[in-house]
C-alpha cells in the first residue's frame, strides 16, 4: 500500500478566534502512533514536507498542518511580536492534538524551526509524546548565527561582497541580494537542482505573507534578529524523556556543530548525519531519510548517542 491508496482528511481545528488547517494521511486509529509533522520557518508552511506522507504506511497516520499565520491557516498580518511567541505555537500544537483526539499517544517530527518547537514541546514532558525527531535544527540561535558567519566565509568573494553591501543598506529585497542569498541556499538549504515544486510552494507562501518570519526570525536567513534572537533550549534538554532521533545534513545551515548538544544533553538519543545533504535531507536523500525515520519510529530497543554518517 502507498500513501496514494490511503484515506486523506483535511480540516480546520478551531484555535480561539482563529483556525489551524490540517491534513491527515492514513488512519489515526492505526496500529502505530500517528506522526505529527511540524514545519519550519517560523513562517513557512507544510508544503516542503509534503513527501513525508511516504511514512504513512502500515498503520501509521501522518499529520501535516500549517501553523497559524501561514499557508491555509488564519493570517494575521497586523499582529506584532507580543502575539507571535513560542507559547502561542505550543498552545496551537496542543490544541491540534486534542482536536484530533491523539494527545494521549503520538510521535512528533519537527524540521528546522519545527525541531526547535518540538524540543520546546518535549522538555515540558507531555504524557502522550512517544518519540521525537528533531531534524535540521540548532540548539540555540547563537550557534545558528555563528555558524552562518562561518559558512559565509566559504562563499565566492563576489557573493560575500554583495551580501555585505545590501545588508549595510538593509536592502534585503534587492535582486542582487536575493541572487547572492540563492548561492548560499543552494549550498546549505537544498542542494537539489532544480528545487521540487513542493519546496518552492513554501517559499512562495512566505513571499506572500512574511509576517511571522520577519517578526520572529528577521529579514534575512543568516541571523536570527527577530524575537527569537536570544532563544536557546540547551539548559533544558536533559528534561526530554522520550527516545529522540536528531537529523543533520553534512552541508546543513543548521550545521552539525549547531545541533551537537542535542546529542550530548538528551538522555536517550541517536544522531544521523546525511553526508550528501544540507538543510533538507528529506528531499536530498529522500529514500535513506524515510528509511531512517521509519526504522526509528518502529524501534523499541534503547537508542544510542553514537553518530551515524551516511
């Protein structure tokens, strides 16, 4: 059976005065815990993670959703930093789990900002969380930003100069700045050429409404200058009580160094580095990625902090 043969349900979960769009692929009452997929950004959409429906086989449902402010969920372009908080998105996730009736038993996969949010969720020790996948995420914004500085030094000199010039003028929408950023993106965000349509769809959504991204992250990918600028989970990772798989790409903008403390501070952890990937190994090494995540979610044996490169 393939995901195309499975039942698909789309709907909206009421969230206060707002609505969270979701899609369930498969049967929520299947033999395995449902997998809830938390997208990145903040301010992206589920689209670039669409191919994770490949994990919806043999009794496991996969739940995608668009976080509030994004995609098919309620947009609120007039709200400021006091509204767009980590607490808001944690409440939204908890509300969705309750709405779907799966709060007592579920797995969670968070990618990039979604992994940061997943870690924030896990350190609160929710009773129903069974297993956690943190994919392509840093343990702190300080580590993300310092690694971005390091990665930029390896870009062509003309690219570095264009980035510095337009950053000095805060001209982040300048075509030359976007072109220079694309050089970085194709090295450290997604190394596929061309990018698949489902990945492009997410970036198109962000371009249409960058409210959440600009407020929480900032105007550029390289450094978190928005309300998340001082974020860290490093002092709380020992509180994660569930088996955790950490995923990193060898060329990831969330570099192995940026993710390293997940592997040393979470008690029950396994770390997989995908050697041919950057920030999207679910796209760049799709088959190996799906196999690794599926095996982890099925496993019952104790995991290990040993790093696997592949």
